[in-house]
C-alpha cells in the first residue's frame, strides 16, 4: 500500500478560482454557496473551517508563496511555470478524495498476449489479460477495459496452452 493521507485538500485563492480550479456554476453561484468548497477572507479563518491546525496551514501557505516568489519549489520540485502563489482573498479549500479507476499498461503485451521484455522479446510462458500490459496504456478508452479482459483472456489462454503443448 502507498502511504496516503486520510484527508487532503486543494487550497487556492481568488486567482486560482478565476483560472478554473472549480469550473463556474451555470447559475453563477460561488463554490462555497454550492457546498463545493470552504471560503474565507484569511488563511486562519479557512483553517478553522477546514478543522486543521491554523499554524500548520499558515506555515504551509507562506512556504508555498515563498517558493513562488523565488521561482524555485524546494519541497516538491514543481516546474517554475506552475508556481502560482496563494495570496488573493477570498481563499478556498476543497476536499480532495483520492480515487482511481485504472492502472493500465506497465509492461507491453504482444498480439498473442505475451508480455515482452525490455528488448521487445516475449518472456517465455508469461501472458496477460486485463490492465496488466493493457493495450489502453496510452489513453483512456471508455468501456474498453472489461472487453479487453475478455478478449485477451481468450487470446492469452490459447497462446499459453499452445506454448505448453509445444
Ligand atoms: C469504479 C470502476 C468503474 C469501472 N467501469 C468500467 C466500465 O464501465 N467499463 C470497463 O470496460 N471498465 C471499467 N472499469 C475498469 C475495469 O473494471 C478494470 O479495467 C478491469 O476490471 C481490470 O481487470 P484486471 O483483471 O486487469 O484487474 P483486476 O480486476 O484489478 O483484478 C486483479 C486481481 O488480482 C488480485 N490480486 C492483486 N494482487 C494479488 C496478489 N499479490 N496475489 C493474488 N491476487 C492478487 C486482486 O485482488 C484482483 O482480484 C471500471 C473500474 C472501476 C474501479
């Protein structure tokens, strides 16, 4: 298991909202009015609404802003072009819930279902179906995953049996 925080937040400011951190509502309502985020005029007030330690959040935000001012992210090494400060009120915090659908790809699968080594040669006896070596590793094709499980389940099983028979 990857160590994941139980709770994470997106924190941004009025500029971040204007840049599309949360897409505008059709009725023009503010994100906090819709319940999509907390909003506050100070970072301290925002921390209270998030129920996180005030000192921790103010320190984190000022460290981030310092990185932006210096054009160098010494903590996470983000590219300079992404260093946008959190300075203009109102400030927003949106709850971030980690989730994912797929982990397609990793190794490369050949047409007969064989998994290839770094040089493109089949690894003897190793065949796959589903996400492991998925043909959808380069983009997300809606609905393609279960079909791939079925299609390559048959192809790889046949190939594996064929190679065993040899
Ligand atoms: C919410 C959600 C919605 C989706 N909707 C669609 C959809 O509408 N259409 C579509 O095509 N696809 C959809 N997918 C994707 C699709 O479900 C997956 O791509 C597909 O199920 C992957 O199959 P798989 O056999 O590669 O992997 P998995 O189904 O993840 O199977 C891997 C299995 O290996 C087991 N395992 C892991 N480690 C070990 C170990 N060390 N020892 C033994 N067993 C182990 C796991 O318990 C699991 O049973 C969706 C996925 C999610 C999460």
